């Protein structure tokens, strides 16, 4: 039985929309010094709610792929392969462009150059990887594997293979002080060898990119898990029965992820196989709840803003990044007393801090206001029936 267009699961759009809202929320606190613990990433191992946001999105990518590629017969052919490659390249380039934006320095700590006048400096320092680049790589690799494997059992074998291979590479090629540590893992060394230290992330104190090349292998496993779930609900005619299957699968994934973590730590920066299963289990659990609450019980109207966000997820994420840099770096001014302000800092100080004080509540208020801005934008696009796709 092939799922028809009219039988689309609205729950998927809503879960994807909530995930994008979560990505914007955790990326834009009012102050990085004042953040509630659940809104912080785990330092290296472990998993907070914030660490679930990115894998939720990749999971949704896989589920959506199971529906969208039905028109190609769920097969790897010329048309499906071209769609994967073309969309993957576009998403990667948009992510690279987001890293480059605003194309010129906006603080005295940056070198004095402008785009086009000192392109050598840009070539030597731009970060190559990022969230969108990771999505692109996982979309292409996971998509090719899913369409090549086709059948659910083979997809599960593929999921096991990519996560185990990722573990094997980490284990065999790691160095002191340990194969799963920040300093000893092979993942960061691969990126530095390919790109150089200047082109990777430095937020951990040493050059290491959490969206690097090796993690795309296990990240493709998250896409495969989503594709498997998408096939499952497509071929289950009764949605109540689909919910039962989802809950069962979620519990199995959570259990396997916790058991595997005894030997392979749950780590988002490394995107370990235990993390794939653990985060995937929570994603399936949330999808099961929304399928029951929205597609079975018909409570869709309560989640319309998130449905709207889920219709234009990548556009909302990219615009959030562009606006953050524009209002936070490009548009700024200096007062008579010599202090420099930008739009975001002004809003945080004069609106959020003035109400709550300089604390976690003010920081959260700022982040929620920022999310509300893009939810409003998504609602406008939704009412105009505008869907922007890459």
C-alpha cells in the first residue's frame, strides 16, 4: 500500500516546525552567560534537551524523504539521484554562505578587509562546515543508502553498519588521552588534515568541528532511522496502529542507545552511534505523540504556528542566522560616552533586563521573542501559501 498525498501526516510538519523553533531558541539567548541548564549543550558526553534538537531535524529529514521519494518508486534512479545531489549541494552552499555573511569585519578585533578586496584572508579563515552543511551531507549519504537499500530490514542493517563503522573508526584511530575524548578523537584530526585549523570550529578551546566530515557518516544513520520510520507509517493504513508501532520502536531505540552507551559514550560532538539511537528514540516518541494527538484526535489547530514553521524550516533557520548577524554585528552605533551598542543588545538590555534583571529569565525572554518573530514570519508565508524550498 502506497501512501497517497491526501494521507500525509500533519504531525511530521508540526514536529519539524517545533524542532526549527527549538534550534532558533537555543542558538539565540539574550546572554550566553545566563542560560538555564536544559538550554545548554552537554560539555562533551551526555545529552540535554538542547542536544536533541539537531538529531530531531535530521530524523524529520529522513521521515519526509520516505514520503517525497515515493514518487520515484522508492528507488535509486537518475531522477532521485539528481534530486539528492542537487538539493544537497544547494543546502551546503547556503550554509557556507551563512558562515561567510556579512562578508566584512564588524568589530575592531577582526582584520581590516572587505569582501573582494582581501579575498586571500577570507579563503584562509572561513569555516567550511556547519549545521546546514551537516544536514546536506547526511541528506545525500543517507538518501543514497536508503534508496539503494529500499527494504525496511535492509535499511536497519544499513543503520547498524554506518553507526558501527563510525565507532570502529573512532576506536581504531583514536589517540591519547582516549579515542572518545576531545583531544584524542580522530574526527577532529580528519577535518584539520583536510581543511586546516583555520577552517574548523574553535569553540572547544582547540580546533575541533562538531559538524565535521566523519560525523556525517553516523548522521546518515539518523536519516536512515527517520526513513525507516517514514516507511513504517506510510505502509500502516491505520494511524492508531502506526502510533503503537512508533511507541514500541521508540522504547527499543532508547534501550539500545542506553545499553550501547556503556561502551560508546553518548556524545553529540562526535555524533556517536549510541547518540543516534538515544536521540532517535526520543524523536520517534515525540512523533508518536503528535500522530496520536493531531492525526488521530484531530487537534491540529492548536499547533498551526508550528505547522507553518514546518512548511518552511530551512528558510526560517537561514533567516534567523542572517538576522542575528545583521542586527548583532552589522547594525551598531556608538553613543556620546563611547559605548558601542547593536540592535539585539539594545533590546536585551532595555526590554528583557529591565523587566527581569540580568539573569536566566531575561535571557530566555529574549530567545522566546526571537522565536516569536520567525513564527510570525512563517505564519505569514503559510497564509499566503508560500513554500520556499532549496
